């Protein structure tokens, strides 16, 4: 009889935890899909956030990324929080210099319309190890980012863009 009570309590606890876990997913906020005209406005201004979903190192395997890795682009500030997987050609001075975790206020921004979207080239002048960031934005909101660096192997990120909010900041 005691074993039946323990089994019943375990099964009840299991189902209650599933119900509680599923009920919290109703509060997830989903950004509305972007129109091509919205993307054009965001690239011209510039004011957008690139959210990385996958990373593809130059000589490594493609990896899924957990949420939270992004680059926020505005007219006067570039805020990056992206991981780096690959080969470094010089040792970093600080462990915090391993990832692409920086804020830049001195950069050039060039946008070029293409048949399927927009190509954006950003060259920073206050980050000594970065050569350029090359975005390819598509009409459907998907995007890729190639980063070339002076002391690291090239790396590509796949993801999407979203509207930049005024509270977007480095994590």
C-alpha cells in the first residue's frame, strides 16, 4: 500500500511540473515579421540589431548559439556581444579579449542594395584587432555576418535582424 502512495505522489508531481513548465511559455514575446520596406529603413538610418543563431568558424564545425548573442547598430554606436570559436594568431592580453565583446563609436558604415537584400560593410577605427564586419541582409529578415580580424581566423554568423529598441545595450 505504501508503494502505491509513493508511486501516485511521484506521478502527480511529474504531471504538475509539466503543466507548470508549459504554462510559462505563453508569456514569450515574439517580434512581428519584418517587411522589406522596414528593413530598408533600418539599413538606411542605420538602426537594427543582428541576432546570431549559428556560428560557423573558418575551419571548424557549425554550432548552434544560445539566445543573447547580438550586435546592435546605430548611427553613432556599434555594440557587439558575440562569441569567438576559431584560431587566434596572437595570445590575448586579457581573457575578456577572446570574444567579439566591444563597443565602437568610430566606424564607417556603407550599405549597398543587392538583388536579394542589402550588403553592409562596417570598418571600425577604434578596435585595433578588427578589420571589417560584413553583413548580408535578406528581404525576409534573415542575415549573415562575416567578421575578418587581424589576429584571428575569419568567422561567419547566421541569424536574423530585428528592430533596435532604445534600451538595447551590451550585456
